[in-house]
C-alpha cells in the first residue's frame, strides 16, 4: 500500500466538519465543503470521499452529492453547513444539514433540512425538513450542526449550539445588550429566551418517525447549559454535536467553547446522564502534555469531527486551518485508543494519522504535510481572514506551500522512520536565512545557510540521524520572510 499523510485528501480539497461512517466495505467522509482560499465558510456544494476499509491510503472523490440550490431556502441562505448521513430503516441514506449565509448570518434560525439517496454517495434529492406532526418546522431551541444515528431502529438527531451569554453575571442586564445579541443571532423573542427553562441554547436530542422528518419524541437537553460545578466546567459544549455508540455506551463528541478541541462525554443512555470524559484532539495540541493556549503549535480555530472504528482500529477525524482563516479547512485524522475503562487519552496531531505507522524518510513530501507550524505566537481564528504576518499554509496556482516563514518559525512533521544518515532537500524561496533541522526536543540533525532566492531553489542539507522513528523540525532564523514548497529525502 502507498503512503498517506495528513491532510489525507488532496491539498486542493477542503472538507471540514467531517463525519466518517462505514457503510458496507467502505468508509465515507461527509462534511462541509470549503473553497480553497475562500472568503466565508462552506462556499461549495457537498462532496463525499471514500476509501476501502482495508486500505485507508486509497481515497477517491465521489463527486458532488448534493447542491445548495436544491434546498428551498436557497438563495436566501446559500451555504450548507456541517452535515451528517445515516441509513434509515428503509435502507435508504439520509443527509441532515442546516443552511446559512455569509459568515454564518442566518445560520441559527432555520430548520434542519433532509435529503435522501439510494446509495451513501448519492446523488441526494431534497426530502424535506424536520417537522412537528402538524407539518410545521421544528424550531425548538437552536437548529444547528445536526448529527444523526440509527440506534437499533431508533433514529436520533442531536443538534444545537451554545454561547455563554446567559452565564455572564450581567445577563440580561439593565441595557439588555447580551439579550439583544441573543435575540438577533437566533431570531428568538425576548419572551422565548427568558421563558425557556435553562436556555434556548445547548445540545438536544429528538427522535424521528421512519419518514425521517416527523418528530416522534423530544427534543430534550442531553447535557446542562450551565456547567459551573459540573464535570463540563472548563470544557462546555459549543457546537459540532456527534454521537457514537461504543458497545453499550454512548459517546458524545463535540467542540468545546475553547473552539480548537474535540471533547467527549459518556453515558449509559442516549438522552442524558453524560459525564465529561476529556479532550480527544486539539488542532493546536493545546492541552496535550499540559500545553497552554499561548503555546499552540498552529493557528487554531474551529474544529468538528468524530470517532470511528475501522477494521478494528479507532480513529478521530478533525480538521485544521489554512489560508490564515477559518474558511479553508482540511480533513485530518489520528489513531486513538479507547482504554479498558472507556477513557480516550488525548492524542497529538501528526503528519501520518491514517498511515498505520511513521512515514518513510524517503521521497518527496509537500511542505503542507507539516502538522505543526508556529512562530511562537500563533493566533486563534475568529471568523475573518487575518492580515498579520505569520507562517501559514496557502496556495499559488497548483502549488501548495508554507508562506511567511519569519525568523524563529518552527515547522514540524511527526513522524518519520529513518534508517540512518540522509540528505534532506528543501525547496525554498524568499529572503536569506539560517535553517536548522532537529528532532522535537531540539537535537540538531543538520543545518545550512540559505541564500536569498526569488525562484524556487533546492537546498541540500546532510543530516546525521540515528536509525529509528523521529519527528523532524525545521527552524529558520533571519530577516524577512521565506517560503517552503517541498522537503525531499
């Protein structure tokens, strides 16, 4: 089998908010669809990718499976956010999603839409929206980021989002600023917000009839909105609901209000009793071995994904940010372990998540396969494109590269299998600088001076490396900025 890296799809493809599912002998990745170098979230129609369960290096594009223009809300709300897919009791496949506008405007007050197909990869056709038995749209709480599971014939939908407005001491306050913000964001009345027990925000579950549209029971709140004094304090729910069943336990996977971490909670029941478990992965390695937010190893930002067992191995799927924004996100995955006590230890981000082992220190790797890119003070994304200078993944035509490599920037790959000493070739351009190659702990493998070069230039660096598995880190020192396109052994 061939080698596969993170991100595991082609570098031009941006499928964030990934929900992986095994249907038959293939694993399918469903998610939002960002535009490369996009100006807002989820600008493209849904696509799907799949791979044989026995060969996770062999991903193929299934093409466009559903278009935003098929939804009746289009073009008033023209972008489709994080979807999920489930097989119904009739054997057909149902895609659940919500619509939004630019920068998320209008994305918190529509219904949960549903499309249907005869095969996992579609094509899907509009089916309707989640509704009450009288046919009116189900709009209780906030319809956002739907996740769906077929739990032994019971169709469960999880959804919601949560901001901390109502936990602030001045809510609603004399000027009612926070209340007004909540009303505007969610299109809820003052009476509805103040009259809803606990909150209109939070994560909820309902069940559906076999038509996959009509509410059968619920919705009910599955974890508390107010987390002070609970196991969720410090990691409250924000968005990105996903549910998995592991033997008899229910694992709720979600993005916390820290926004860069996928967390999990566990219960014996699907509709409550959840206890916080921990963080599975952070797209900046925050929390891993105690790493602080200020020491994040990438630009951090939105995350969304889930866990899945494939051929006996558990994985977490998540996404990373590129192009100095939250608008061009790429799918990544890591191996995880579910311990005998049911816990999931946090894993670090790597360049080789689905590879089944370290990458061979042979051949050429595009620079954006680096899992860590930091100048020591990387920002956290906030629904904008940053203008500040910092190292980041971007593209130029068909080329994909790391740009704005300033003095002190560190670029890391985890992990490579070395057989011993080797020559590393860097394809670089930009300002002159001194480049050092180390392991993650700073042990120097080699170094060189790189002259200023306006065109892409190959620079050979002899490395003295003990045989074995090592991380590979580059550090640049020098004035100005440089760019890196490839590394080759």
